[in-house]
């Protein structure tokens, strides 16, 4: 994932000081500190509100969110819904390993219902969430899926996502080799959707609901009005910025 | 590395904006007052990750005991060496009887003190606004000449009184008016305590 991000940022020729990566908590959320960009490793599930605030205050920055399936769909699920519909110009990368990696292997909202583990013997009996379909229903304008084992393909998706004006979701299948070693098989199983992105909601829904969850590409891309930015902050002085936000 | 502003006191906030001159920036540099200048996103060479994980001076996560110790010391020093100025507590009136309180009980306490004064009882009201870091030397000065302290708090378990005992030296004569919500403590209840205890 890191390689894909670096390639995308290099391709777009974005200076590291103009990129800010905001994350929550989880193995996936450690991404910011592995980069030379500005970073904020925040609290569990809250990367999106933080990133929203930053983008509205400093619209000239490229703001990227790094999250996991637990971070984004469990504790941060509500923020995820509203970030999709609010359509602030953010790129949201969700590294999905279908497990809580950092806390040692609990099932997440995207875990298959019959995944048998010590922590959930015989599985959770709960149907997994379909995050891309949820994003579509919640109003996201850019919906893509990549695979961490394909850094070049994922970099191409990220380039498109960062260029997209508005909220862009890049769901990245990211095997957890420690708690879900069987996910190593994804390398053989992922495949491209081999279709041009559609801007038709019904067609996108059809694609997402007939998908096996392992296809990569851009499922949906529509130009929707981004959330308007009203802040005029261009200051490089903290006290000036602070004064602007004092109630 | 940065423009250092004069140390703010009197409750003024202190914001130091880092001006990067070399391409190297220690976000969490250990400084005399514990405050280190912050660079703003967009500033070349000022990149760092604000991390909840323990980190070194650059902001890079670190599990070294020395980094842990020095960053803990830095954060403590920042709070301890800051001059909170007079707004750390609100003080009203004078007398051998004092009421110590905080938060939402301050208003009924003030009202009760005014009523007590009208009946000839001199009362000093002390409302703490800053709980931590505790200011024992400052409270001791405010309690000079005070012989009786009534602690008023909206709490079943006397949390405020326990906190006061942990951090401050109070006069020997202390009474506590502690009551849980939802019924708020009214001025009459405080006044009754004050008048009973002359
Ligand atoms: C408020 C809060 N609740 C719970 C936790 C414990 N916790 C840490 S990481 C995590 C789940 C991480 O899962 P995911 O987002 O999928 O990230 P991964 O580690 O798999 O990359 C949880 C529940 C926490 N840190 N903070």
C-alpha cells in the first residue's frame, strides 16, 4: 500500500509538504508515519472528521485518509456514511483485511460470517457489510477497489482518486498474513473488473452486487458538487488560523 | 529554527509557529518551558506525524525508554512551567469562613455568600477553575486567615473533596456539602450550612 501511495504521489508530482495523511487506529492507520508527508495518527474511527476539518480549513492541501475495515466500518461507520454524502474533496483509502489486525484477530464488519477463529468459534453468523455498495447508497462519487499486492494498479487508482473533485473511496484488499494467512491466496484470486467506470447509479449498483468482492478497478465515477469551501485561510501563522475559528 | 514569542502567562495561550530554516525539524524538541514550535502543513521541511504513540523528538514512533521518559517530562513541564495567571481560580470576598467549590455549584455558592454577608457573616468564595496541575502554593496564599472551609460539590462520593485532600493542605476545620444530582444544590442549602457553622 505504501509503495502504491508513493508511486501515485510521485506521478502527480505533489511535494510532500502539500500532502497530509490522516489516520485512525489500527495497523493500517500507521501509514502516515511511514511517509515524508504531514501526518496525523489520530483516534480510532475518527480520521474522516479530522480530515474533513483540515480540508475545509486548508483547501489547498491534498488530504488523504488512511483507514482499516475496523476503523472505517465499525467504530467509524457513521463518519464513513456522512463523509460519502458530504463529498468533501478527500481521498479515503481503506485497507481491508477482513479482521482487526492490531488487536489480534477479532472479526470485523467485512469478515465472512462463517470465518472460524478462536475469538469467534464457528464464525459470527453475521453477514458481512458490502462497503462499496454502502458508499454508493450513501452518495460517494468515486468508488474503486485495489489490491495491495498490485502496487502499480493501486497507484493508478489513487492517481484518479486524488484527481477526483470530491470524496473518493479506494478500498484496498490488504491481506493480513498474521491473522488471515489464507488471504495470501488473494494474489491468485483478484482480477480486474475490465470495464470503464460508469456514472450510472443503477449500473454501478448492478456491478457492485454481482461482484465477487475480489475485482479491482473503478466501479463508479460521477461528478457531483463537492462540499463548498468557505474558508479563506492562507496564513502560515497558527495564531491567525486559530483566531479565525474562535467562536 | 523558529520565532520564539515571549512566554505567555495570565491564561494567554501560547502558539509557536515553526519557521523552518534548515530542512530538519524536531516537532517535539525538548525546550526549557516544554513548548515546542509547530509547523503548519504546507511548510517545506516541516513535515512530521502527530502521533498518539510514544515518539522521539522528531515524532517518529519509538519504544525506547529514554524517549518515553523525556517526552513524558516535556509534557509535564509544559503544564507545570506555564503561568496560568489569576484565572486559575475565582476569588470573592474575605473572611474566616471560606467556601471551596468548582463548576456549576459556583453560582449557588456565590448567591449564598451574598445572603450570608447581608446577615453579617464574612465569607470568602473560592472557585477553582484549574484542577490540574494543582496550585498548592497559590491556594495556601488564598487560605491565609481562613479558619473554616466548607467544600460544596455536586457529587455523591465527594470526588472534589478527595481531590482537594490529595493535592492541597486545608485548614483543620472542614465540612463537606456533597449531594448527587439531578436536584441541584440551591443557595439556601449552602446558606444554612454557613449560618449553622459560625
Ligand atoms: C476507541 C477505541 N476503541 C477500541 C480500540 C482498540 N482497537 C485498536 S485497533 C482496533 C481495530 C483495528 O482494525 P482495523 O481498522 O481493521 O485495522 P488493522 O489493524 O486490521 O489494519 C481496535 C478495535 C481503540 N484503540 N480505541
